[in-house]
């Protein structure tokens, strides 16, 4: 699917300040956390404060995007929030975010859900609305405050964060040349209605799920665009841990240098719907005009969305000084122990609850 | 707090919606329909201009809360501050993600969007402004 002139006008990210290490989690569960962290290639993961959720993270990320792009929020015609941790089962995250940034009432808004790729699916919808001329700006947000059951392997990676992208046709800092998806019914990871924590298929989440969809989708878009890995300066994958994307990159023929900026999970953990978008944001924080980026998201259930992106000259005038650069979130944070983590994540029940 | 009452306050809680007197230029938060500063109040009637605070300010005074209000038990100890906004009004708000020992008067802060409280497990979730300390932005390029 061609981009038909759609591209990224602005972007913003938000990552909570608190961090916990695999070593500290392992200490509580009698597991060698250092080895677990090494195995997953995760040094630390972000932890949201008790007063942070998908709505607050989405709002903060979008406020940065609006300020950086000097965008009039009343010109946003569509706003979609992709997440698997929407605070309400019924009542949209998107309406609260839209109200909080001053985009209401003349816009369409909805919540998306497709495991970790709901944010990239939202970008595709915005591309259609923008390139058809139906709206001027569309906002796609991928944001999560994901949880793993205590002691489960997921607990070492599941974190919180989000990215917001404003899609438009004018003054774009990056042109989306094309997008392509690869979708099948693959039950690798799920959460049933009313369940507190997700379930997963263990090793089944690897070859038939993540690797099949990411590599097939990546190959598909490169074939359609007539490109090879050598045509891209940067590549970003969905990153449930720090190991899977490196292996997927090698399988497709990318080298470490191309993956350098797109890798964020080793320092902030798996932000689920935010992961690929925060990786792309870090690339755009560093990218130069004419550089080409391949993005391949992944959502369990399962599907991949790929984007072929070219950075434009507009990025030279883009105001990176507003908000927090992703690199700063990778380097900084407030370390907490498991007790504080358990308190923040609602794993401790108070009297009367 | 009833759903309707909080909903009516959304503009100022979400967006720091304020009002400005066209006569003396004083900014009010929460917004006022008449300026109490001008000697002839009638001058400002129906003329007060809606505006939005920038969210930038500095800590005027603060305290550390150890005995939490209902719904804030998980955040103890937390800092509650009077924040002098750049436009003039002084707001009361929680200062988040900071060690209370780090906080001092004159500390620059910015408004941040946070969950204020929940009406139990099945009620409405209330959102609004709190404050975060301003950290020096280190550009990565």
C-alpha cells in the first residue's frame, strides 16, 4: 500500500521515570535475575507511578508532539489510541486524550486494540484519512502500562511508555513511502475478559509468531518497494525483549549499526504498543535528511505492520528541544526495589479492598 | 465527587483553563466571570477573556504529606505544593516523581497530566494536573 503523500508531521514520547532491574525481580522469586536479564537483553524496565496509566502517558506524549510541531489541536481530525491496557473496558481512552490536548469536539476518535501493534494500525488508518483528503491531521498513539503475573517471565520485561505520531501531508519531517501488513490467526499471547494478567504460549511466541510475522512482513514490503536492507540507514522492530529484534534483524540481513537507535527495550523494557513507536522516535531524534527507515511492528494474535519511511529536509527545522529526547529516558530514571514496584503496580491489597 | 460536578471542571483540571481581565490584565485560576481587582467591577463584566495557563511555574511553598488523603495511600510520602504560575495565579498541586528531600522553594516545575483519584473499582477515574520538576533537557544530537 502506497503512502500517497502521507507522512509524519510531528511526534512525541513519554516514558515513566521509575526503573527496576531484572536482578531485583529475580531476587524476590529465587531466580538468577542477572542471567534472566542477560538472556532477555534487558538491563532495566520502566515502572509507572500509581497515578500514571495509558491515558496520562498518551496525553503527555501527544502534548509534546503538538508543541514540537506547533500544531493547532483543533485541526486534528482523527485521534486513535492503540493499547492493550486501556483503563476503562467501556469508555474511550481517546476522548479523554483529545479533551486534554484541546482537540475536541470536531474530530473522530476511537480506541484500538491489537496486542502490541495497535499503535501502528492507528498510523495506517490515519494515513488513509490524510491521503484521501478527509482530514488535515490524524493522531496515532501507541501506549501501554503492561503487566506480567508475579514471577512469570513477562514480569522481567513488561513496562510502560508511549509514542504519539501526528500524520499529515504538509511540512512532513518523514514521508511514509509505503506500508504493508501480514496477519494470521496465531494464538501466541492473549488475555481473556476480566483477567488481570495475560497468558502466553511460552516458546510458541517465537518462531511461528514473532519471527514469522516480522520477517515475512519485512520481506514483503522490501519486495514491493524494490529495496534491500542496504537501502536503509535505520531499522526498527517491535521489541518484546532485547533479543528477538536483534535476531529478526539478522534474519532479514540488517547489521547492528542499522538497529542502533531503534533498540530501546534493553533500557526501558517492553512498552508493548509503545515499543516500535518509541524506537522510531529515537531514530527520528538522530536522523538526517534523506535517510531511510524500515519499521516493522508486531502484535500477538497475530500480525505485523511495516512502514518504509524517508526522512525529509523538514527535520532540519524541527524543534527537538521540546520534551524529553528518548535517549535521556534510556539513560536516566529512578531505581526502585521490588517492594515499591509491588506497591506502585497494585500488587498489594490494602485493608478494606 | 459526582460525575457531573467533576465533568463541569474538566476545562480547568485538564487544560488549566483560566480567565484574564481585559482592563487590568490579571489572570485568574479558576476562571472568574468578574474581575475583583478592578475598582469598578462592572467594567469587566461579560468581558473576561478565556485563556490557558502555560503550565510553567515555580514552587512558592510546600509540605510533605505522610497521612494520606483517601486514594493517595500508595503515594505516601508525597509533596503538596503551592505553585506560582508564570501568569500569576498560585495553584495547589501534588509534585510527582521526586524525593521530598530534593524539593525547595523556587524550584521550577511544569504541569503534568495525571490520575487524581478513582471512585472505587467500578467508578469514574478522575484526571487532571499535577506538577513535575523541570529537568534540564539534554538533547541527544
